[in-house]
């Protein structure tokens, strides 16, 4: 009986230690910042900042382990009376215009930094490369700007990475809208 209790106590101690190690490993993050320091994106370890091919991007990051990307754009609210829904739809349609066999779901309402946002899930094929992609587009209406977060990966990796890609918008911030 004493051996059994010692064995159970030892097994419990190993399980507790292992859970702390796993928790530390899975909770590690990296903070990426735009060149001007106004845009910040917190992602899991493995994501790195990269120069974007989009000149309007404030920040872009990639994760080579699963062909994942996140781009953050900050755009002025030129028309302060334009409804968020209209602006988000225009951004969604811009992405759809670059895809064939495209489809989307949403928008789903999100709140980021106490601002209202809309999020779409988009899937389609690049007509140039013939590669299938999955995207999340999140558009957040701030006081004087829109925070737009586009995250994507190749479709074959999208299902297992959808949670990280979807949550990327909730880990983006812009400090230039005081």
C-alpha cells in the first residue's frame, strides 16, 4: 500500500511539473512593432516581422512553419459618417477581387480595444499561382482610423491554424488614434 501511495504521489508530481512546462511552452509570444512604433502585434513564438509588398501596410509578419501571414493596415476614416459595415464590405470585396472560386462567411461582430469591428472568413484560389488560400479579414472602426487586420495561410494549413489567424486581430493595436 505504501508503495502504491508513493507511486501515485510521484506520478502526480510528474504530471504537475509537465503541465507547467507545457503551459510555459504554449504561452510564449513575440511582440512585433511597426517602424514608427504605433502598431503592435502580439503573436505566438515563431512569427517574425517582414517587409511587406503592400506599401500601405503598417506591419506584416509571417510564420514559415505553416505558411501563415498577418498584415496590419491603418487607414484614415475619410468619411466619418461611413458605416463600418460599408467600409468592411469594400475591403472584403477587394480581397475577393484577387481570387477565383471565392467564398466568404460573416461578418461576425468583434470588439478590439473597446472599438466595434467586423470579421470575415474568406477562401479562394489565386488565379496566378493556382494556390488555395484561407483568410480572416477584420476591420475595426476607431475614432479617426480603421484598423484592418488580414491574416491568411495556404488552405492546406488553414484548418489547423485558423484559431491563431482568427485571433491575430485581437492582438493588434494602434496607438495613433488618440
